[in-house]
């Protein structure tokens, strides 16, 4: 008991400092403040480990190196995701998807269509925040014009956006959950389909029923469609890239190969379909870097392509809402997430090396003797971490750190842990009013978190579906484990 209480000290310090951090910096805490707090908590963990648990510094050093080494490929994937954000935007792939997608809105089926559009966009770009801050804003205006309450429209938008945040191979939370649990990315995504597909289907049925009696016009879509068409060469041929990317995913090619080829294809299509935009970006890059000589067209094209891949770029269309939609992150836009991952892995390594994770997990083993109880406790922990540390990424990492050894000793596959974490920590993050996700979405949509919460059906159903599938034992496998380490597989 004494060791467990001592092990709680770094966690409590982390929670208290993160609470202060969030209250001061808000959603910008991810830009550096949360990372500092993690390192402070890690330092306290090392001090307690050396002083009270007699853990040599060399053990901490090796653990940190090993932990960071485990996420090296995930870091490269994050950079590739940033590159896709740039190339898919500038090539016109994302504008084309939005242009065609937004025109399928039917007033009678507005809610279900809004959810589907946000789901498609978030899967394509891998970001719930970007989806909500762009397409979501347009849909909020359309919903208000058609007589829907802000709360129910926000629920449809968030449900769709977090479907993509959870399942897109371009999503940093998807990459993070798979990497910290030791599960290959596409294996993790395929395994999530067993809980995610039923959850989104039920969600769409509910929104269809709720929106069935509403009629009206959607006048605001012209702002988007006209502006996108005026500044981009919109063409169905651009959809070739996401189709090829999807085929590569289905054929189970390694994530880095899929993302790398997708970036290259998008860059080629950018030169073919949006040559003027790419050359303009290249000219701006040359001016920024004080290049005084006149560059030939092919060099401007190459410079523009490279700038699009690594740097944040934007297109000025004269319409503020559309400009936000056409701002990409590039590789440099992923640096804050990489910074956070490094610091979080340091904290997790120190907690593990000192044995504190084991001390904290020991009481949990008493209430996780059964499969359903194990998954249910993991789900509750993921949601509770969102409430305690107020940060989605930290919730994913900390929940994985607590349960990874328990799942391994019980003989369950790592993908069960990674899926359960996504079914809790990822989707419940916008439902916590004081979390970074909750505060951000409430601010963007101008709707209080607790007001839209009852209508975020996908976010509410996902943990329940995960618990149901665990109870049924569907596609959940165990290897043989020593009897003393065994956790009963009965329900």
C-alpha cells in the first residue's frame, strides 16, 4: 500500500500542474506547457525512484531510450501525415472531396449528411479539429438556417469528425494509440472496425430519424463550392489518389510505404492540376529565403512542391472560412505533437523503470479477473484520464502505460488494448468541458460542451459497443499463459 501511495505522487503532480497549465494556456498548452509539466513529473518520478525505490539512474536512462526508440517509426509516420496534409490540400484532392461532398446535402437528411461529410473529411485529413473548424462551421450555419438547434448540429459534426479521428491512418491519435500499445497501425485500424462500424451505423440511424421531419434550403454551400471552383481545378481525376491510397491500405502494405507513395502521387497531381498554385508557392518560398535570381518554371514547381511537403502553406481565396479549410500543416506542423510524444514517453519510461506503473496496476488486477471487467476498467480509465489530465494524447499514453503489462500477462493481443484505448480516450475527449478538446470544440462551434454532449451519439456509443463486443468475446483471442499469471477469459 505504501509503494502504491508513493507511486501516485508523480501522477498527482502531473494532474495538478496540468490543471494549472490548462487554466492558463487553454488549448495552446500542447504547444509547450504540457511538455514542460510532463518533464517535471518525470523528474519527480526519477527522484522518488532513486531515493525510495533504489532504482539506479542507468535503468531510467535505458528505459527512456527504449521507450523513445519504440515510437521512432510512429514519429516518421506523423511527419508523413503532415506532408499529406500539405500535398492533398494544394493538389486539390481535399478541395475536390469537399466540393462534391458538400453538394450532397439534402435538407430532409441534413443531420445524417452532416455527420457523413465530417466523417469523410476527417478520414481523408486525419484531423477532427480541422474538420470541425472548417466544414463544421459551415454546417453549423446551414443547420441554424434550416431550424436545427446548435446542440444537435454540433453533435452530428463532432460524431462524424471523431469517427475519422479514431479510424483514419492519417490521424495522430490513431498512430499514437497503435504505437504506444505496440500494435502495427493498419492492424490496429482493421481491428477497430468491429466496434467502430456498428457505432457509426447506429449513430447514422439516430440522426436520420431525428432529421427526417425537417425541411429547408441550404443557401450557404454556394460560398464554398463557388470559391473552391474559382481557385482550384476541381476534377474527379483527383480522387484517383485517395482511391489508390485506399487500395494500398486494403492490400496491407506498410504504413510508411502507403503514406510515402500517397505524398508523391499527390505532389505529381498538384503539378498537373494546380500548376499555377504550386509555382506561386515556389515563388513565395524563393522570396522568403532571399533568392534574388529568377528561377525557371520547373525550379519554381519543385520548390513549391518541397515547400508544400515540409512547411505550413495556405491559399488566400478572399473568403475567411474557405481560407481556414485550405491551410495545411506540413511536416513542421507536426513538431509540437512529436515534442509531446517524446516528453510523454520520458514520463512513461520513468514510471515504468521505477516500478511505479506496476504498483499502480497491482490493485487493478483484483478487479480485472474477467475479460469484460478488464476492457470495462480500461474504458473507464481512458475516459477518467481525459477528465484528470485534460489532454487526449496524454490520456492515450498513460492508459496504455497502466494496462499494457496487464493485457500481456493475461495473454491478450496488443490490438485489444489499442482498440479499447481508442474507444475511450480518443472519443470521449470532446465530452469533457475542461479538456483541451472540449474547450476547443465548444469555442469553435459556439456551443457549450454539456449542451452538445447528449447528441454526440458516436462518442457515447463507442465505449458501450467496445464493452458489448468484449462481453460477447467476438474476435478476441488469447495465447496460453502461465497459470499464475492467467486472467480468466470468462465473462
